[in-house]
């Protein structure tokens, strides 16, 4: 019925559902894998100018390994990423913020005295 259509259009579009952190992480992994596969495929095509690319990059052997199927990150890079962005870093960040809050309270108390 026309009345219902009119009513729903007044409300406007419904906002999109926000992703959970886990959905966001999974979507990032899936999209990254797809993009890396597409990049690898493009680099393997006959139209790709390997010499031009190799002349512009810092690690030609690593790039050639990637095009051949190797991982785009080294184990050391994975470890560094985990240290910086993994669960350990979340705990460290929380501790840093807690310490900052304590320091600010102590400074304010000193100013008052």
C-alpha cells in the first residue's frame, strides 16, 4: 500500500550495521589475500614490465620470490607486527594510560599544596 511506502521513506535509509572487531579483522585478511593474489597475477602477466619494476624496488629478490608464490612478509616482520599490534601491545597500552593518569593526578596534587 502507498501509505506504508511513504512512511518508510520519511524515516530515511537504515544505517549500515557496524562490523565487530572480529568481522573487521577477518574482512581485512580476506581482502588482503585477494589483493595480493591479484598483484601476483598481474606481475606474472606477459604485459608486466619486470625490468621497469625491478629497477624501482629496494629488494628485487624478495619481490621475485613473492611473484613466485612466497609470502609478502618475513617471519621477523610478523613477530614485530605481533609485538606492536598484537594482544601484548593492548595490555602495554592500557598500562601506559593508567600510569599517565596517575602522573597527572600527582602533578595536580603537588600544584594544590
